[in-house]
């Protein structure tokens, strides 16, 4: 449930976004999420939103965290996902060990990038890599790892354990990825790279649990994307003219944008309603990801050919909505989960 304190937080985040992220949004897309921006986000207390205060975090409650992701994604989905990677994945997986907790402290105090290699639980990804002779060094490859500038990475080492790699040099050179260009995706190549074990057997289950528990965070980012792209579509439809009339005068344009906006507002009400069960959280994520793709595609079409230019700032929402669904919305697994909730038993497995 959203309180007056949450609304104050929303105002603070929105002001920061308007003054800092929006003016530099294009630079983030072109040059990546640099150390300066990450340190700025960290200094505001946003980077460690859900992390406990004894580790240097802000210890926000769930509603405050969702507001943060939602507001930031309206300007830069890459920055929002960077925050989610640390708070919804890296921190929960690392906090069970002293080595992991020390890593979280360093990430926050030094403004470093962090990532979790999710390939082992994603659909259609290739995974290679194994521990060498049970030693403290790892050799192997992980393709398409999100956040190419991460200084610290958590991954399933291939023997069922979660390990921490504190080495940014394992990432290949910049890869111009389709989505989340501010973070980028790159190949992770380990050749006798040192690591520390932070969790024993059951790494895949821990990663799967973290993914399932991120449903609301993913929904918040999707809704931020929806809000950002629809606002651009609505604003542009007021100034772009055809046959002497603005696009907003035409029913197909005005009605479609209004309908998409109505869907957004209903989903956002659900997000902040509080006390959602596992089924409702999953339903919200599936619906939000679907709407993000539809809304961003239409907002792009409203801009015509100009929409494909980075300067207009709408094409990133189209790219990032697809990337968000691909990386954090496992279509088959999520539908299996939903079918189980609907049927009350295992269903849809043939």
C-alpha cells in the first residue's frame, strides 16, 4: 500500500530523474552506464534500495523499491535493470555468506557494477563452464551475460555451487546489444579465473527462486517502460500534423493511445495495491510484459520514421521491452507456473 512517505519518495526520485537521468539518457544508450552515473545513483541511496543498512543499503520496503524502479525506467530502463540486478538477484544470492556480504558492501561503497549470470535457468541459452579439479579457479564460457562492465559476478560454476568472480577482465570487448544498451551484453570468458564459493549445492534452485521472486520488480520496470513510451507517443501525436491536423485528432491514434494508457493505469493500481499472492504477482508480470511490447511498438509507429532515431528516445523502449521479456520473463516456465495455479495441479506439460 502506498503511503504519504512513498509519495514523497516518488517526488524525490522523479526530480532526480528529470535533472540527471533524462538529460543524459541518450549518452547512457550510446556510451553505456558509466561509473559516474552509477556513483550518482548510489549516492542518492537508490543503488542499494532493498539492501540492509548494515551493508550500506537504504533498506527500503517493497513499495518504495517498486516506485524507484518504475520512475527510473521511464527515463532509462538500463539504469532501472542495473538496480534490480543488484537488489533482486545479486544481494539475495550473496547475503548468505561473509564473502558475498563483503562483495555487496564494496559494490555500494565503490559504485561498482554487479551481475548474476542467469543463463542456466533461461530458455534457449547456451551454457559452458566447469570448475577445474575442485580448485579455487574456474575455466569456462558464459554467453550473453547482461552488464558487460560488472566488476563482480555470481554464477553457477557448473558443479551446482554458486561462486563469486571478482574480476571485470573476464568480459569480452563491448558488444552492441539489442536491448539494455546502457548495460550491454558480453561473453564471459574464464581461463583459470579465481573465485570464491558463496553457496553450496542447489545453485540452479537458488537462481530459479530469485527469478520467481522478482515478478513485481520486473512488472515495475515494464510499467515504467510503458509510461515512458506512451508519454512520448501522446506528446508527439499533439505536434505531428498530417493533412493540417495533429495526429491526436484522428480516432485510430487517440483511441489506441488512450486504451493502452488505460491498461497501464489498471496494472499500476494492481502493482501498488499490496498483499498480492504468488499467482497475482505472476499474472501481473505476464500482463505488464505483454503491454510493454504492445505499447512501445505503437509509440514507435506514432513517430513514423523518426521513431527509429535515437535522438527521439522512443526506440529504446521498444528494444528494452523485448529484452526485459526475454531475460526476465521465461515464457514457458512462467506459463507452467500460471497453469499450476489455475488448475491446482501440474498442467500443460505435454
